[in-house]
């Protein structure tokens, strides 16, 4: 993939959520992954949670053996997840905070005070050829710590910005966007590759996609929800073109 262009990672967790609601094998997240790639995704993102509420170990094994596109494994900073990543060897891993009771990943990873443990974890994954990013808030000290523990990339949490856009709070959205812009510039200056994601939809994606240092967006829930109405192909195709237009400086 060309690092100059903005990549789209499609998170297919919620295809598995629907499958698991009935306990069978339909809809198959691996089939969704193939369709997502055909529709313009550059890679597939999956979050293997400790409670396996959506994606399961077998899904990742199948993705690894059946899909000819990069896989980004979102994982908690636990020994269990590191062992799985080292066995399956996704192209990339994004270390995220995880609490059992949360509905989705709330907030970024806390790095301060746990740097030595993270440094070992990041180093072990990187030695296995896995590109490691850390899912973080747009906060300078946290970004400095991410660089310091040896991460190749950071993924900036866009949740607060997306909430502000949904709440129709122009001033708050502007402030959150400015925070993301400043963080992207700071992270890039530290030599980190910059990704972003969480909560993005057709309305919020443009201004984030226009941030020049960001090279990858990971988007899931909205796309899978929208696919119910228009199909995965059209939902992803529209997201892709909104990203590309914003990147090219064209109005949506
Ligand atoms: N990036 C990370 C690190 C995430 O944890 C998630 C949610 O699993 C996403 C991106 C995608 O967020 P959403 O499903 O809200 O688009």
C-alpha cells in the first residue's frame, strides 16, 4: 500500500455480533471481509475481545488463511492476546484498552506508568514482524510515551469529535478537530505513523480524512449498520469516496 494515500481499514466485528446473536455461522465475517476488500477497503480490522463477544479465534485464523489483504488485530495488552498475535501473525496489531463491562472501546490506552511493560510487548510483536500501533487520546504526553515505548504508529481516538458532530455542537466539534489536527502533527513529528478511528460516519469522516498526517482510518460500526440499508459495497464505496474527496481538498 502507498503510504501517501489514505487507507481504509474496515472493522467487521459487528458482522460477527449479528452471527453470534443466533449462534450459527451466518452472516460470516470472513465473507464480509472479502466483500469489503472488493468494495475498496485496504485492510480488515478485527477486535478479539477477552469475552469473544463478536470476533472469535477461528475467525482470525480463517481471515489469515483465506484473505489476501492486510489484517489489523485490535487487542488488549494481555499475555493471552500477545500469544494469539504471535501465533496468527496479523500484519498489524493495535493495542487498545479493554474493560469487560464497556459496550465499545471507551477512551484511549493509558501509557503513563506502564511504559516498561508496553515496551516489552511492542518489542515482542515487532520482532515477529507485526506493525504495532497504540490506540490513544490526542494528548501530547501520551503521544510522547507511545514513541518512547517503540510503537510504529498511533491510532487517534476520534470518539469525542464524532460525538460532538452527532450532537450538532459546532464549537465542540471544532475544538475536538483542532485537538486531532495538533496531535496528528505532533505524532508525525515524533516519527509515528498516524491512524485514526472510532465512531466515524459519512458526516464526520471528511474533516478527519483531510488531516494530512493521517494515513489510515479504521471504521466499523457505522459501515456495518449502513450496509443493512444499502449493502456493504455501496456503504464502503461511499465512505471511500468521501475520504478521497476530503483528502484531495474537494468539498463533499
Ligand atoms: N479503532 C479502534 C482502535 C477501535 O477499537 C474501534 C472499535 O472497535 C474502531 C477503530 C472502529 O470504531 P467504530 O466501530 O466506531 O467505527
